[in-house]
C-alpha cells in the first residue's frame, strides 16, 4: 500500500537544532537561555600544575662582612726616630665606619703590638703613620703587619686575593751615616791607631767629597763649628732615646744644612763629606761617645762594629 494514501509526512525534516531525527526517535531541542540564545556547553576546568616551594640557597658566611680591598706598608724599611712608615688600607662595607686594629708581629708570628686605630670610614683610603715607638721601641729586624676590623654588628674582616691584609717591612734603630761609595780604610783608619801625641778616637771612612752625610740616629744637633787646624767643619749630634753622641769631622765647606738645637730624623741629610781641617784626603772621621757628652764626660768607643751592622740594612 502506498504511503501517500495514509497522508503521513516522510521522516526526514530538520528539527530546530539542525539535526536530523532518527526514524521513530524524537529529536531533543538544544538548550536555550532565558533570552532564547543557545547555551554553550560547560568548559572543563584546566588543571593547574602544583607549585613546588624552592629552597633558598644557604647564605654565605662571608655575606655582609666588611671586605678589605687594599692594604700596603711603605717604604720597605723604616727607622726609629726617622720618617714613619705609611700603612694604607681601604675597607668596603654597608656601614659607614668600622673599628680597625693593626697587629705587629715578629719572628715566628709572635704578636709584638696591637695598635687600636679606632673607628675608620669605609669606602675610602685610610692611613696610619707607624713610628716604631708605639708602646715602646719595637725590636729591630723584619716585622709583619696585619690589619683587622669589625663592623658594628661584630662581623670580622674578609680578606681577598688582591688584599690579604698582611705586609712585611724592616725596622731598624740606626742608619749608616754615608749615602754613597765608601770604604773603611786600613789599620791607620781604625779606632785606637796611633796619632802624634794621642790615639785615634774614631773610624775614618774614605768617601768622595760631596757624598751625603746622614744622621745615624734621630736627635738634637748640639754643636756646629769649624776647627781649621783639626776637625775642620764638624757636627756633634745627641742621639734621641739613648746616651750617645756622634761626631762628624772634615765636612765639605758650605755643605752643612743643620744648626745647633735643631731636631733631625734618623737618615736625614745633615751635610756632605769633605776634606776640611787637618785631613789627608776626602773622608769622614766618625766618632761614637757613650755614657755622656762628647768631650764632656762621655767616653769614645770603637764605631766599626756599629758601622758594619748599620751597613747591613741601610
């Protein structure tokens, strides 16, 4: 029997959602909102990755410590009652100032002095003038200087490869009196050698005329005079911190740079060697008197052992 005779429409018409209904199945309309608009299907929530808490690296023990960026001591040798050695340093830190100490060490690392330098500014070069008389005379020889510091929080100084905070210099009590070529002569130049009617009271040091004469010890110039028939132009120096006087004879005419009562430093130039007075050639006649003044209660001693020692480090 033909379908047209039953008056039933074929099941292939579209529903309102645009989907074709299966034969014998009712098509469900798509969901709509209140205003008639189609609703989108709900979105699935994206899963978020779990956040893992990272541990901070351990703080360095050097963090925040004052850091030494420069340290030096000059010159390489300095002398008691002479020009001081200059100790220079620079410390970097967050604080404006740190407390600084200079340690002086001797042979075997033995601490000779601990010198409090007080509060010093950071970020700029600081200096200290080392005399060797801090807390009494330092012993002669090589010494080691070491800088120490603490910030307001008590953190100690950090050293670097460029600035270890340690330097070595030499410290001595006397300086050789001649700065140039010299000798000690023969037997006739020695202390105690025979002279007409007397004994030689010093050591002759042959040296070219005009050679600089230096103070072997800082102190006070007591006499500047001229004895044309004997010592020629001469100087008498009283050593500081000791009961010694030093005599320098036959100095070059017009070369004397000091006056009576003047204070001089160890190693300071006082005149030039010469050939004035009763002299057989350019040389320095040098005397050392101990226990009292020259020609006034002291006694002359052989200068040669002293001169040999002083020549070893001057």
